[in-house]
């Protein structure tokens, strides 16, 4: 059993993927593995170096790729992290610190650090215990392509098993914060923002209470 599986869908950003590969190598202290998901129509990733795994396949969304890889591989890990190719872990031992935060909640939970843009407000890079992933059947709420997944994580876990660790810095580079340039990947995601917003509202009305109950049940069973 390994500790943490980092899942990172990436498109058109080999420099961002390489930055993440290097950051994981420099900062991780647990048994942590990184897998990149790359669309097979994207030929820009041939020069990547370092310790990582890679999955290629037909073009998919961020959410679709993340859930596909989680379904295939999460069972071999204590937890799963959803981290973008526009994130950079900067705190040495960040993976261990977030895993320890989940352990402090009894082993079931969602933990996140400071992305230097949202602070505690939004968990843009989150670690989820594997029982949550398997209990829900997803990492990204399946009706959402890219946006609002982080708010779903916060809402389903805040009442019983959500941990913010401010000393963990996982910087988020993004045009909205003036820390990255606009590119086609950001632009295409923004084109589907309204679609994800509608899906998020629908989830809140019909499924949120059920998902929260699932998380609470897992947490209570772990502590029993």
C-alpha cells in the first residue's frame, strides 16, 4: 500500500507539468506517486523528465480524467490528491502534513493547504482519503468538467472531516491572480464555466445532502 496518488490532467502545458514533477520530487516525504493524464492528440509532452507515471487516451475533461484514473488506481493508496498542472507544492513534506491531518480526523477526510490565492476559502488542491473516493465513486463530482469541484469537496466534508493546513503552500498559478498568462486550456475551461455552474447548483439541490451523509457515515464507521 502506497500513501498518496497525485492525479494531474494536463494539456498544452509541458512546462507546468515539468514544474510539478520537479516540485513533487523536491518536496514529498511520503510514499507519493504522480500520474499525468495526457490527451493523445497533444504531442507537446515528449521532453518531460523525472519520476512520474503517464496515462494517454482520447481527449477528456479534467474531471473525466481524474475520475478515470482514480477508479483504476486509488485502491493501492491511502489517499488521492487532485492537483493541477498550474499548481506548485512548495512546502517540504506537504504530502505528509496533509496525510497527517487526515489521520488526525480518524483516517477519513479531506485536507488542503494554502494556494496563495484563496487561502482557507477554496481547496483548489485537495487530498481525499481513499474511502471517500470509493464511497462516493468519484474525486470530481461527475457532472462537472472543471469548475466547482473544489467547492464540492469543501461542502461535503466541512461538517465532519475537513482540515485546512495553512503551513502547507501549494501555489496556484492562474490568469485571474496575475500569476499566469491566458492560454487555450484556460480559455476552453472558461467556455464551460456556465455549464459547470448549472451542474453545481443542480448538485446542491438534489445530491449534496446525500453525499454529505455518505461522508459522515464513513467518518463515523472509521471512528467506531
